[in-house]
C-alpha cells in the first residue's frame, strides 16, 4: 500500500470530516440532514447582493486574461482604501495580495514566514485552517487558551508562558471562529504588547469584521499597533454571501520596510499560481462600496440578528446547556455538562446527534478544544427551523442523562 506523506498525518478538518462524510451517506440513503457544520449562507437562502451581481456581469470581459499575480490594480486599490479607512497607516499597493479565499492567503503567508520547527501561537479554540497550514509547512502550532469565563478572551498569561526561542509569530482571529466573540481593545493591546516585547509577527484574521452586531465596533490589530509588523486577512465569503467565489486577500502593514523579504517571498509564491481568480476579483470593489448589503442582516429584524436570538433563547432555557453569546459571525460554541450526560468523546456526541436527530454539528475538538464539552453550530437556517434544531440537540442530551 502506498503511504501518504508524513506531513499529512496531523492534518484534519472536522468541519468536513468523518461526521460530514456520514451525513452525506445518510443523505444519499434518503435521510434529510440539517447541516449546521459550515458557514455557507447561500445554502440557507441568503441572496447574492445586486451590487456584486452587477459588477460580475459588467466586467466579464476583464476577467478573461490573467491579472497581475498580486491582483488587479483597481481591486487592490479598493482593498487598500478599505483598510486605510480602518486605520492601517503604512500599507501601500505592493502590500496587498488578492487570492482564492483567506485559505489560500493563510497557506501562502505561513510558507513565506515560517521555517520548519518555527512556532506560531494560535488561539484555542481555533479554526483548523491555521493549524493545518502550519503543520504542512513543518512549523508548530502552539495553542494559547481562550478563557470561557471571561467571554472567551485570550489568556495573556498563558500566551506569555508559551513563548520560547522558536516562537516567531502570533495569530489573532477577531472576531473569533468558532466562538463568535469580538475581542475587547484592552485584551488586544495586551497581546500586541507581548508581540512587541518578543518581536513577533502578528497574523490577524479579520474576515468577520463586517459581521459585528449590537452596535459594537471592530478595530484592526494593525491600527491598534502601527509600530508592529502585522499581516491582516480578510475577504467577502461571509459578509457578502459569496463563499463559493473564494474571494480573499491579505495586507502587509509595518513601519519602514520591515516586511520587505516577506513581501518578496509572497510575490514569488503568488507568481507560482499565476493569479487569483479574476472573476471573483471583480466583486471586491463593488462589495466594499456596498456595506448596506451586510448591515441590514445585523440589526433587529435582520436575519442574522433574529437567528442568533432564536439560538440563544433555546440554549438559555435548556437544561444542561450554556453558551457565551456571540458578538459577530455565524457561530455559537455551546457547552454541555459532560459528567451529567456521561459524554467522554465529543465526536461520539456529534455522531449521536447526527444519527438520532439528523443534525450535523462540529465537535469542539475539531477546533483544538481539548475538554470534550463543546460543539459549534452555524446559525444560518431561518429562526423557527434553528430553534427546533437546537431544542432537538438539548432533548438528545437529556436522553443521555
């Protein structure tokens, strides 16, 4: 038997892992399964914004040829203007790279920055894209704990304790996936001070920055620490309902020319794949000039606002379930009482929910959470359907008691 490369041994994506594969088998056999595993709004009736549709139709001929490997100039200008509007002071056109989703940008940036054996501090829980990208590069994800008792804020004492002479960078995911919380500025500044003291490069995944509710405001890491080297990641998959377009970017921001070598490495990596999808690039300027398409979902009466309310209403009344309310994004990360319900494996719990209630969730361990007592659900179905689904999960827990 031919063996896979050893670098693949620790790579996993539980969002589309064994539970997802079992759900597909059940669907093929005629069972209806509610898939609450993936933040895929178009699958739940969210519509493509007219602004994006118009830009695609009007610009089709422009998308036929390869673009600059970093992206179309006017697209990069729109991205640069957006981030300057959020307080990035040093970034220039050459610091903007357009790619096939934040996923591609994450992989490229890790390859450009991290040597085999280098360590990056990453949050726990953490979206597995980042830990997987590090492992594929031969680098080491070192997980720092986020504290559920403090609204999932990163534990800065834990961050300090895990810095070694191999630590090269720190990752922030803000707003966070899977918890959906927005980090407060005091916590952000403390983390950035740690990066300053230890000369760490900051990776800041901010793809949910336009999906913040309750009047709260997101502040970019690069704006809070203009003296630090920060690579900011963002995209349109979630805010403008175009996940399948794979439309993302990264922006380098640092004083002087501190990121010159990394920018050069990214240019070479970008050239290897010729360019990002040019059709998707057409959507970026139109979307960034159309915040209303997103904002109407986030206020009372808007779909995301009402769907979050539906989830929280059920969890807050459920016996044995609790959750830190999310501030942003599509996700909540509930906790169950594993001792009371005799749960020793969150993956077995997820399989039980799938088999008995026909609902697909993602176990907390899929995000590196070690305690077998959490799961993530995507709050994208209509409120009534979502309420019934969360109640079914709560009922299943009681069946285990």
